[in-house]
C-alpha cells in the first residue's frame, strides 16, 4: 500500500509525515511538493519525493501515479484559487485511480458560514462526485494560530478579541497530524466525516488557561470588529490580511467553530492533549 501526502513540507504536512513514519515503512510513503528540494530531509530517510503543483495538473498526474491512499491537505490562498487548486488535485486523483482520499476540511464545512468555508464545501462535493472512498477530516482550529497573541500575553500585552462569547475547539497541530495518520493507515474509514474538535472554550476560558500556564493574569479586551482591525494594523498585520483576521473573529462570534464532537478521541484512540499542557508546549516554544 502506497500512501501520499500533499503539501508535506508545510507545518501540518510535515507533522503528518513524521507521524506516519512512526508506524509505516518509509518505502510505503510518498510526498507531493511544489519544491522537492525542501523535502530532501524526507528523501534521505527513504520517503519518495515527487513534484506536484496544484496549479499545474499535469504534474499531479505523475505525482499521484500508483498511489493507493492520498491525503490532500488544503492549500493556502484566496477562496477562488483554492477551489481551483483542489479541483485539480481531485481530478488528478480520479485519473490516477487513487483508491482512497482523505482531505483536511473545516469544522461543520457544509453548513458553515465561515469565510473560509467555500473551498471546503466545493472540495468535499468534488471528492464525493468521484465515487472514490473518502474521509473528511474537519479540523476545527489550530492552537498554533494563536501564537502571536500568546507571545503578546507573555510580553505583558492584553488579549484583544472581537469574538465575544464564541467558542472554539482548539487543539495542537500534532493532534490533528496524528489523527490524519491514523485515518490513512487504519481500517473502516471509508466514506466518513470526522469533526475533529477539542473541548469548546471561549476566548476568556482560553486566556484563563494561558494565565495559569505563564503564572500571571492576562487581561482580555473585548472590542468591536472595527477596533480589532485597528489593533491588528497596529500589530503589523498587512492590509490584505486584515479582512481575513477580522472575518475569523466574526465567524467565531457567530458560532461557526462551536462544534461539540468526540470524533477526535475516537480517531486518535486517546484523549487530545489537554489545553494547559498544549499551551505549555507553545509557551516553551515561544519563549
């Protein structure tokens, strides 16, 4: 059985490959990357490195050849670009005769009003249409996404948010990576949808946990979206990204990530990393 992971040099992708290498011989693994040189570390360990670019479907035909189980990690970029890129990858998987597709989707994707939902809705539909057995890994929210705010709190600045009482199922990328590896190597995951969500927390609850970890109270400033935009500008977020980060806050406030599910533990076969322990890891990494 040959497994291939796309986007394997990214933060999540590299963790997934490392998790797979704990249980699968390197000779059974391949990665598809835009820049094969960046995956040289995997090649030296026996992983097959293939060139694949979602913008150039002809490269994907070669990258996916002979692959039994494929993980498509969602790409970065604006929604229209991602929809086309993912469509290219799904079509190439069908042409290559891939037997199983796992895809990193978004919490509650088909019902979500999250501004990042459209590519996931389109991609899930495209995969279903192929008739290839699939598993949709609906990743809630990476705790690492809060690294800037965590480092700010460590430096003594308040936690600024316009997400109100909206709840999020934060978890470490490592837990998401191990869940993906378990689905790629396990049995009985055909035509499944997994809502991979940690215990739901508000911003206040997350910050309380962070304060316990760093040993000091972290003040929380609840602001409007407009004020949040100004704060992000002041923090150096580029202008093009301001609507995105504000939109994320708005979508959290409206409940788009408040998905209560035990799927994570079911897939992992263990509880996810507790929030205090997860925060300790990030605080250590950021100090």
